[in-house]
C-alpha cells in the first residue's frame, strides 16, 4: 500500500470532460497515490475481535474500490453509518468511497467524500497519517476532475512532509511532485512545470 499505481476513469469537470494531453495520457496509469492502510488505527472501545472485524471490512472496501467500484461504494456507505468507526477508519472508508464513486462516474459523491476527508483530517492525527489522508483526498479530487482542489491537497502534503524525517519526507515529496506534474501536463497546459516536477 505504500507504492501502488492508481488508474482513473476519464475525469469530469463541472461543465465538460477534462481531456488530458497525449503526454498525460501516457503518464496517467503511473499516477502515484500515498495510501492509508499501512498505518495503524486507534481502536474504538469494544473488544479486540470487533476492532479486527471492522479493520477487515475497511481493508476489503479499499481493495474493491478498483476491482468492483459499485460494490465498494455500497460497502463504504454502510461502513460510514457505523457508530464505532474511528477517525482513521472513517478517512480510509471515505477514500474508498471517493475513488470508487469517481470510477463509477458519480462525480458529485466523489467530491463530497473528498471534502469530508479534508474536514476530518484537521482532527488530532499522526503527522504521517494526515499527509496520507491529504494525498488520498487529492487523488479523489483528481479522479473527479476537480483539478485545482487536487493540486491544493497535494501541496498540503508537501507542507506536512517537511515536518517528517528525511527518508519519509522524500517518499511523500517524490510521489506528490509526480501527481502535481501530471496535473500541469494534462490539464493546466503547463508542460514546462510538469517537466520540472518529474526531474
């Protein structure tokens, strides 16, 4: 989960589809997203067995978001109704919902999930987890065609990464620069900026 490739359906804009340039079309399958599952979640009150079961459900949702997006959307909506969901697991579930909804063509639901992630990430969370949450929110917005919101989320990752140990910061920065480069190459008609990001 710390280095996967994310593939998106063709992104949608508010008025018309945003069409990537040929350069971005070649790079888009390599879009890197920092992810959440590798970090431990705090356990809600209850038994260890219940917490393990909930973690398993969240992990299954994350797996299904690309393999079976409509199924993942339904599972995410069900999980989000659970009262014992931790903040960490709620963020993971919203990531599942946002990307699965985007792949299913439900741009509105995807954007709502990304916005909810941005509000939740302001709570007390480990710094690295917050950076991953912003990265995932950026991926949700990116896939839904909300390019400026995606870039803002990616830049927030860069800010947080500067506060992390050097080796961890380097991973965040490399991944985020790749994502920002794709935005400028494919959607903002700035290949020179994209080239700088990929160097």
